[in-house]
């Protein structure tokens, strides 16, 4: 029976059982299509990286003896649409069975379900064999209760036997060492060298340009630093385990103008395209704890991101789609200022985080959450616009992981389904965790006045404006107690200052 198997651009899992042995009756299809490049404006490096990794994957399959049809973005036979391309191949090759791996994105999942339902040949959707949980596992775990990551994480630690002692208790006696992981970085320990391989992808970039595909950010096509295959992904992972993991925990939240990545792993692109599996990453980190005697806080903190957060947000996505696309708990409507696309702002923290995102398609978690996301929420930017920006700009941005992080964790637009309180702060936090404020036009200490840091008045204005929705949250008790003690005249000054800032968003 002649079989057709579709491989999507984020399904580059060479360890999948599909590829155990070559089969003359199986034809694989991979396609670069405008349907996928155009649904949001992506970072240039993201488009290049996905195409380069897809092409490398196809070459590898072919050299292993598999048959692959590969439609490049500039192929004259490319209809730039899943349905059109697949129908053409099915007819042309007299295909008798169609299969695809479960898409991680709701949009593509729906699209392929509809396509398959219209087929007159048998068809099947199989697992990507990547995640540690099923799509609905977290939802079954929580039932009607509140979604608390920490509860889910403990369940995952036990289920997957990670960092447990002989009595099935957490090693070291605690499940979570986050409190030990909040240090400021000031050149010590010295920042790790960027050992990622470099590629020249000028050919792909020229192809993208010739088709007028709109992108954002720097392509960096001739000195490209993102991995395009499993070998390079493993090399980056090993480099992280050997040189960075030991400091990951302590400096996880630190930010610095001269060091963009500090001790972060840079493996999210490899994980999200499935060139690496979460199980192998966790196993390597746990092994380093045992064999290299790394601090438990570092290893636990890293493992929690993958075993806990990554699987948790995936479950959250499948439980809350499609409603999550349109939620707007605070009814925020302000558009993003144009400097989100060029980084030209006097706010030093925003300038650095946005410019680095545009230059490298990367910002680490705290830059995404406590600088850019924090500012977006305090300003009242429209959540759907914030989401589209995040979905486009980051190398690792795939909707199933980006949307819960942006809409839920960062913008609280779901009204607190994912996060127990809004992640907002005044300049004090940014000043504590970075060196951004030192060189800033604005004063991180001032709340009112032309040179006052915008975060300061926006922070208090946010809590004043959303008193009805937030004042009963027990985690915000202290904030509202402080607000209550504030003089009415101060509150008025804050509202006026915040209004000025919002009206002047383009020129901050
Ligand atoms: C507003 C916002 C948007 C985000 N969008 C994305 C996104 O589109 N894609 C994405 O992979 N991550 C996203 N994250 C989570 C996190 O910021 C990135 O996973 C991380 O910065 C990737 O860099 P790294 O590989 O160096 O990660 P490290 O800091 O080294 O962490 C290791 C791994 O843990 C996982 N991880 C860490 N935090 C999270 C999290 N909150 N949710 C899910 N997985 C996590 C990632 O796979 C990451 O590679 C977002 C966070 C925020 C606040
Ligand atoms: S003073 Fe305010 S705007 Fe400037 S870097 Fe600090 S937090 Fe950012």
C-alpha cells in the first residue's frame, strides 16, 4: 500500500519510530508554504532557521534511504497551502493511506483534521513521540480545580522519577529551590563564550526576499547562530550542561547590557522543533547533578522549566483554546508603539531587550516577562497585539507555548487562570536584577516628573485602575494595603503621570 506521511516544520524528530527503517511504500512530504510564513510577521531568523532545519532533516532522511518530496518556498509546483499540495501529491502518486503527526498548534490541527475528513482514502494522526504528557493530561490532573504549576510539577517529578531519593521524596528535602535563584550578575562568574556553530544561509535569505515575505529583525544570514540539526542541538545542550548549568539557577533572573544570554541554555528552538526531546534534556541535567555534584538549586531550577512549565503550558493551551485567542480581562485596547519594531526608546531596559530580540530573535525569560511583558501590561496594550508580537519575534515562538506565556502568564488576560497574580513591578525590581537603570534617561527612583521612570507611576496606576478585579486576590494584599495608606493627592498625581505616559507612548 502506497503511504504518504506529512512532516511539519516543527516535527524534526529523527528519533520518531516512523524513521526506524526505510520503506519503499512510504513517501514523506515536507513543505515550506506561505500559509505558514504569512499568518503572522515572523522574525527573519525564525523563518531562515525553520527552513534550514527542515532542509537538513529532509537531506538526512534521504541519505538514510527514505523517500521524501520536499517543496521549497520558491518551488514552481508549490501551491503554498497544505490542502492543495497534499491533494496534488495524493493524486499524482496514487496514495492509498495518509498519516500525519499531531500538530501542536490549534490552527494547524483544525486545518489538517478538516483536510483528512474530506479524504476518500484511510488516514491517521499519530503522536509526535516528543512530549511527556498527552494534550489533555494536565486538564485531567486538575479537573475542576485551580491550575497550579507547582502541584503539576510535583506530580511530574513523581511520575517520571526525576530528582527523587530512595523513599520517593524530593532529593534535598524540598521540591523547589526558586528562592535561592535570584542573584544579580556583575561579571562574576565570567559570562560563557557563545560556542554555537555558525552557518551561512544567504541562499535561503535571498529566496525569502525574492518572494517578498515580510519579516522583522536582523536576518544575520551570513553568520547564523541557530542550530539546524540534531547533532548541533546536542552540541549546544552539552555545552550548556558542561559550562552554564552550574550557574543557571543563581543567575536565572539576572539581566545585563553586555551579556544577552548569561547562563541560559538556548535550547528552546531545538526543543520546540523536536530536534531534542525533553526526556533527554532532563536526563542529562539530572546526570550532571549526580556526577558533577552541581548545586541542586541550579539543576532543579532548570529541570522545573522543562518537566514543569513546558508541559504545564502545553496542557493549558489545549484546555483553553480557542477561547484564549480573544480573552482580554482588563479590556486593554492601547496599540503597541512603533518602537517595538526598532527599539528606539529612551527607556534603557526596553531598548536593550527589544533591540536584542530584533538582533538575535532571543530574549531570556525575565526579559520577556519582567521587562517587555511587564511594560505592556502596565501600559494596557491590547493582549492580541502583544501576542502577535511575541509569536513573531522569538526563534522559539510556536503558539502552543507562546500564547499561554503571553496571554496568561505575562498579560493576565485570562483573568488569572494560569498565573496566581499579575507579573508586574516598578523600576525597583528591574534595577535590582540588572544594570539597565544606571545608564537610563529616566530616574528609577522618581515616580512623578518628566524624568521619572514610567514603570513607577504605571505600576501604582495599574493597581488603582483594576481594584475591582484584583483587590480580593490574597497575593496582592500588601499592595492594596500600601495603596490604602497612600494620600489621595499622591494617588491623583500618579493617575495624571500615568495618563501622560500613555498618551506619549510613541515618544517614551
Ligand atoms: C511573554 C513570554 C513569551 C514566551 N514565549 C515563548 C515561546 O514562544 N516559546 C518558548 O519556548 N518559550 C517561551 N517563553 C518561555 C521562556 O522565556 C523561553 O522558553 C526561554 O526564554 C527560552 O530560552 P532558553 O532555551 O535559553 O531557556 P532556559 O532559560 O535555558 O530554560 C530551559 C528551557 O525550559 C523551557 N522553559 C522555560 N520557561 C518556560 C516557560 N515559561 N514555558 C515553557 N517552557 C519554558 C524552554 O523549553 C527552555 O528552552 C515565553 C515566556 C514569556 C514570559
Ligand atoms: S529607569 Fe525605568 S525605564 Fe530606565 S532602565 Fe530603569 S526601569 Fe527601565
